[in-house]
């Protein structure tokens, strides 16, 4: 489903961008300074974007989702708040995947 693709997108972007940084150094070492530096700048920006999407979606979003789920299952709080936390976390995870 699309939700699984969106959930994994930040990590995919992050791994691809970090790999691209290594490729940038290969391009520079081959004597293509301008191309390599342009490639390096793009990959650094992609790394920062992937990292921010990962933090928003996976670290914040999934933890809110799991917290809401656990509160709802345990019954140790308002079910409305628990459901709200769960849906907020899910939405953050999906938005971060779409941004990545």
C-alpha cells in the first residue's frame, strides 16, 4: 500500500543521499570539480531533507502513534486523546514521507 511507501520514504532518501555524497567525492577525484561540487551540494541538501523527514515522521510521528495505541489498549486515559495521538502520529508519518 501507499502508506508503507510513504513510511519508508524518509529512510530511502537519507540512504540514497548519503551514498550520493560518496559518489560526489569520486567525481571530484576524477578531476570534475564543478560537477562534483554541484553533486555534493545537492546530496548534502538531500541528506538534510531526508534527515528532517526521518525525525518528523519516524521519531516523532511513530512514537506518538505507538503512545496513542498503547494508551488506547491499556485504557489508562481518555480514549479520545489516545485516538487523537494515534492519528496525529500517523498523519505526521505520512506527511514526512510525502515531503521526502
